[in-house]
C-alpha cells in the first residue's frame, strides 16, 4: 500500500481557486440544531489556514447527515459556516446552494485569501451517486486553473462526486488531515506487519499481541475514529494473506 500521496505543499495554489472537501459532518443538538462538538471543524483548520496563507481562494464543501438528495433545512451547513468563521477569525461566505446560481456567483467573485462554504453536498442527488455531471459542476466552481484538495478523512472511503468524481476534472492533492491520518495508519500497519513477521499463527497469544497494539495506536492517535473501518478491513486482508 502506498501512503505517500501528494499534498497541498506539493502544488502551487497562489491565486488559484481551491475546492477543499472537508468532513464537517458534526453532531448537533436534536432540538436546537446547535453544534455539540466542533472537533471536525477544528481538524480542518490547518489545511484551510495554509491554503489561505498561500493566497488561494478557498471553496470549502462538506456533507452533513443523510438528506438523500433532498433539501432539508435542519441539515443546512449554515451553523458550520458560523463556527468556522469564529475558529478562523475571518469571515466565511456561505452559499445557499451547492452548484446553483448563488454558489456559482459567489465562487466567481471569490478573491485570493477569501473562503466560502457551499451548502450541504448531499442536498444534491448527484453527490452520493457520483454523477459525473454533478462532479464537473463542482469542479467548474474552481475554474480552469482550479485545484481539488481532499481532506475529508471521515468520508474518503466513500466514492461520491465530491470525494472521488471531482478528481477527474481537477488536479487533486490531499490536505494535512489526510496526510496525518495516513502516517498514523502507515506507522501502525508497519508495526503490525513487523510483529506479524516475528509471531506464529499457531501461537495462541500471538493474535492479540499483534492486533491490540495496532488498534491502541489508531485509537490514541487518530483524529477520527471512522478510520477503524479501514483498519479492520486491512487487518482482515492481512489475516487472509497469512492464514
Ligand atoms: C461519518 O460521520 O461517518 C462521516 O462523515 C461519513 O458520513 P456518512 O457515514 O453519512 O457517509
Ligand atoms: Mg458514518
């Protein structure tokens, strides 16, 4: 497995529009809609801040919940835009649609050093279907010399338009969050493989000895526990290979 992916530091973003896929799927209070944990918004800050500092115009986007292609006002990303604004200490322009007139006009007017957030990607049916026309419409927001940054760590396992399809239309690199999580997974997997090589499948204490430290490393270090799905898959694949 190759964990060395190109990142934002490998590409020139100055003066360019950068479509940055974040995972702002935050928990909200059922009654008030208030964000109850902004960990995922904080996790996106290093990449967003870096892009802004480099003179990019940032078009951030995310899903929230499972609106299944319908506009559900209670799943609007507007509260996330407010929280992001507070955390970044600068204004975040919010588009009231995803690839509609408002998003297009705001993206076209976006200047280097400015950031906007699109409305919930899953308000569009094309998102979960990885519809090429929708992926292209998203990419078009970044314009001809646009760049795509993948930093939605909790969502990269899904082949949706904003996580996969859009990379057919824009040069794509990963953000710092993806880079950090891949380093953690890579380190934990290398450790697991090393223990694996030393152990024997006939040793009844071998499996927990190899696998428990692996999961401990992931749980203690990873910013987002949805990484566990990927890790369980990797361990099953290794087990399958060994047995
Ligand atoms: C999550 O919270 O699991 C991620 O944001 C992905 O969301 P999803 O499970 O609705 O695709
Ligand atoms: Mg989920």
